[in-house]
C-alpha cells in the first residue's frame, strides 16, 4: 500500500473535500463517535486494506484513533467520481475484530 493513498485521503480531509453517506452518519451515532473522531482517525491512521472489487472504485479501509487517541476507529471510504472522498461507513474497532 502506497503512502500516496493515505496522503491523498488526508489532503481531502484537511481541505474538507469529503462527504459522508447516511449509513456512515448512522454508524457514527451508534458508536458515539463524532465527525472530529472520524477526521482524527483518518489523519492519524493508516490504510490497512484496499478492496478493489467495487466497480465504483477502490475502497480504503483505514484504522486510526479517535480524538482521545485511545478509541480505535475504522473508516471505509473511496474517491468519488467528483474527486471528493466519500466516507462509506465508520465504526469503533473492537478487540474481537482485531
């Protein structure tokens, strides 16, 4: 996995050039995460996997930590055709997933 991938994603986050799906918003609320937690997880995280089976584009699975730097957070997203980054889902990573 290229550092270029995470650098491109982080740049979109820094420039506020991203969108969140309704599903991501629901999951964020269910796990008591905030948008700042999601942004922080992307900015301090790493791409742990790239899934290339979606015809709409590669999906990037990022693992990072929330703003408290303790809560592990997973973020799944992809680059949209508009050039913006689309956050598809977010979740708190549990030890069982790990």
